[in-house]
């Protein structure tokens, strides 16, 4: 199923919109429960709501497509919360199946996110009141479906608060992963608010978070995503799948973001090796650390959709052996060469490395069979800078006079990190204008002040005078 945003304010996060023809093809009815599987194996459940065929006709002119194996392929609508729970975005694909066995809930544990409670102006002592003011009105008489780990927003007297379903106990199965919340379900909400730092660090990663690198993205998908998803293509042709991709380019151009995006989109197990962290003074420990990383990735690859080992700053652990300063560096390089040669074609493990100094890397690594392709990320052009600005500003409150095309045209030499800094400096300048109105002794900023904060073009013009392109600093005249 292809996902599009189903913007409904009354039905809540547990609803997906489907056309009548799609429901007939799947043998389900309005109000039935379905299970949804998205990226990285993330699952959620939802209640079906019928929508008009015209609502999806613009996305897919052939809404109902039944394949030879009897599977339905088409478009469904999902709310923002449902997309987040399934780990997908608009345009992604999900697997939807009828879920008639979901039982009524006996008890559920639902806790708010700590930062969400703080934004609403509540403290820990008032968290107990959330049941009466938020959860009871949200669930009472609604027959909402819940999956363990689901997060959802509820609008109430203090504004929007985000909650997460921590535990579920259904009527017939103890420890079940999903249920339908009915009026008899005990809703528990006592406990410490959830720290958002504990949430999956790849939740916000994805191809739509990468701008200005369309050609590189296509190459990475070809060399990394395709072998992980469909290794049978290589097997059929009688060749081995790629083992590694080396990303080069100046700092801040998006090398790490590219690797994280591929891991998030493929659902692969993601293991990060930071170069300096591998090196140890003890004899043999550096090689052991590296070997354990590869063993861990190979062990977890079957449970995920393959595994990606990302080596950041690879130049720090794999310098040229003829110029390496000590024996430790030479042994690490030799160990890395051995490990990459030892990757089996069936292991579904791919190594991605990043560096801004490709000239100092051991040449033996830079050959086909190890790092099969080198991609120079480079500095984005005007079109690329516009794409990056659109991504960086999509959650900002911008004034109507902000013209991103003018900013993209005037930011020659800026890489992604510079453009992110540009947005931050513009936001800081906007805040500075309100500094005289902010009472530092109060716990929260007045709502009227918050509502009046908007980043305008003059704030970006100020930021343009403060932020300088990092790629041109070496040639800048002081």
C-alpha cells in the first residue's frame, strides 16, 4: 500500500482511510481493525474508515490493483501519528492485513512524554490529572485501537500533549501487543513521564531529510538498498552483492545523514563505528573491537532487513600503512581488510564509510570488492541548497515575506550544516527581538509572546551576515 496523509481531526491516530473498492478487495468493512507494518519491522493497528475514491485518485489513477498472488496494491490514508507509529512518510509503502483477532483491552499503561507535559505548562504533580482532562475524553465511547509502543497526540485544556502506550493487557491473552480500548478497559497513567531521548534515534531519518544530493541518493539506493531488499537480483546474475560504499566530501555535506537515511528506509540494523573509539592502548583490543562490530552486525542481520556498518572518520583508523605512525594503526587496517574480505555474499551486511580526507586512506581499501564505489558528496548547487532550506525550515514558523529561492541564490558555497546554522541564527535573531518581553524568573514564556514569534526575511538577512560557508573558509581573505 502507498501511504498519503489522511488529515482528520475527529477520528484520532488509530484510523486509516481506505476507499470502498480497496476495502472490498481486502474483504474488510468500515470500522474493522487492520494491522500495519512499516519500515524497520515497526507495527501498529488501526480502525478502517471509508473515504471517497476521489481523495486518492490524484495519487494513484489505478487505485485497485490485485496482483496474481491475490494481494491488493493501492493507496491508503494515514494520520501523522499513524505514520510515525509505522515509521513511514507520505509516499512510502506499508503492508496492511485484516486483524480480526485483536481483543478488548483489560488494562493499558499510557504515559505522557516529559517534554510534551512541560510545553503544556504542567509539572509532575499534575500529571495524574491527565486522565480526567485528556485520556478519558479521548477514549470514552470511541473503541480506539492501540498497539504497544504507539504514540499519539490528544488535544485538551492545556493544548496538545503526546502520549505513548507502554503496556497492554488484553482480555484473553496476557501481554498481547494490541487491543481495542473499551469503556471497561482500565487506563493507568501513573508513572514518570517518558524521556524522548529513549526513542529510536533513526525515527527522524529518511530520504526526505536529504536535500541537494539526488544523484548520490540514487547511487546509494542502487548499491545499498537494492542488495539488502532484493539480493536475488545479484544471485540470478551470478555476481556478488556490493560490500561497501565510501562517502567523501567536505564536513557538513550530509555523509552521516545519508547513511542514517538508508538505514531508516531499509529497516536495516545500523551499527556505528566512530574511528577514534576503536583505538585502544591495550595490545589486540583495537582489532577485537572492530571484529565484534562486524560479528554483531552479521548476527543481527537476519532479524532485520540486513545490516549496515557505518564507519565515520575512517581516515582515523585506516590510514595508509606506509605512512602510519605506529603498529596499532597498521594492525587495525589489516584487520579491516580481512573483515571486509570475509563478508559472505549471503550475510546481507554492507559497510558504509565516510571521510573528508580520502587521500590518506589505505589504497587497498579503495578497490572493487571492498569499497566498490566512492561517492563525492560535494557542495550543493543552487537547486540543492533550495531543497536543503525547504527541509530545514519545514518545522519553523516563517513569515510570508521569507523567500527561500533568494536565500538559496545568495548562499553560494554553503553545505547542509551551514544552511542549518543559517536557520538557527535567523531564529536566534527573532528571539532576541523578544528578549525584553521575556520574564526570566517565570517557569514558562507567556503564550502571547510564543504566538508572536515568527521568523521573517530580515532575520535571515541578518543571519547571512553572520554565517559563512565552511567550504570556502580556507580561501577566505581576512
